[in-house]
C-alpha cells in the first residue's frame, strides 16, 4: 500500500512540474500567433479594406484555440450587440484571457490595441498595428528567455519534489 502511495505522489508531482513547464512553452507560441494575427489583420484592413467583424471572423478560422475563440466571440458580439468595439474587445479579453498561457503584460498590450481599433484612419491604424507588434515582440523575447530558463527547471523540480516527498513518507 505504501508503494502505491509513493508512486501516486511521484506521478502527481511530476505531472504538476510538466504542466507548469508546458505553460512556459505555450506562451511564446501564443505570442507568435498574436503577431501573425496582427499581420493578417493589417493586410485585411489596410489592403483588403474589410469590415472589422469580417477580419475577426477570418482570424478565428486561421488561428488555433484559445486565440481563435477570443476572436470568434468578438466578431459574434459585434454582429449581435450595439456596444462599441472597444468595449466588446476589452470585455472578451478580460473574460477569456485566463485560457491562454500569456501574462497580464500581453493582455494589456492587446487591450490597448483594441482601444484604437476603428477610431483612426487606415494609416493611423497601420501605425497602431506596428506599435502593438513592437510591444508583443519585446514580450516574445522575454517569454522565450523565460522558457529557456524555467521550463526544464520546473520539469526537474516536479520529479525531484516527488522523489523527496516519497522518501519522506516511506
């Protein structure tokens, strides 16, 4: 019976360490996806001159979850609601951001970007997209650095803490 408990403790601690490390791996991927979304948005808005709800709907089809869900919900709320784009944007990001592996800094950058959507001419909007890309690129560099630094550490920490607890309880 002790061995079963020991194996469960070791397995659980290892799983927790791997899960934490997975978030450090997902964060740079999701930031890259946001950068890609901004490029698509710029092309659709500036060169295709598509309405914003069409652009967001196209983005939702091209991105992977959880980002696709966020853009889909924003586009659907725009069609059904009379609220401003900025309010819908912020409300959806606040409600759905916890499904991502990204931090509050990325959320704030994206909320600030949403506050500028639809209120400027195309040239100003393009400048806002470029500014947002610069901020996200800086966050991507930080996320990649954090991934290198912490990802393997948390995997090893999970296994080692599991072994420690197992030795203590046996």
